[in-house]
């Protein structure tokens, strides 16, 4: 689901073992992403070539609220998502 004003889309949200994200525009770019739990602890890092879609494995993470930070050449965003157990 895309958030109004967002440059990225993340789905499904909530998710269980895997979620996907992509850029809403079709510009090709390299981005770096980090996943943080609600306490601010870094749980995953990676990089991807967009526009995507990019599959992210979150199996092994506890259920709860998380934040996906995506940083690229022109965009920087923080999206929230939920993992269900």
C-alpha cells in the first residue's frame, strides 16, 4: 500500500514472513534499506535496484511494529509495517 506523498509502496502490510517494496516512479536507482524494531534496534539491512519490486525476508523477526528506512539518490523515507505471528 502506498502512503499519500510517498515515493515507495510496501505490501502486504501486515505481513508474516515476507514483504515487498517498490518505487512508485519507474526511475532506475540503487537504494539502501534498513529495518528497525519499535525500540530502534537495527534488525535487517540490504540494498536493492529499483523500481523493484524487492522482496524482503522478515521470517525470524518477532511479531510487532517495525520501520523500513529506504535511502536513495533522490529519496529518503521511513515506512511503518507490522509483522504478524
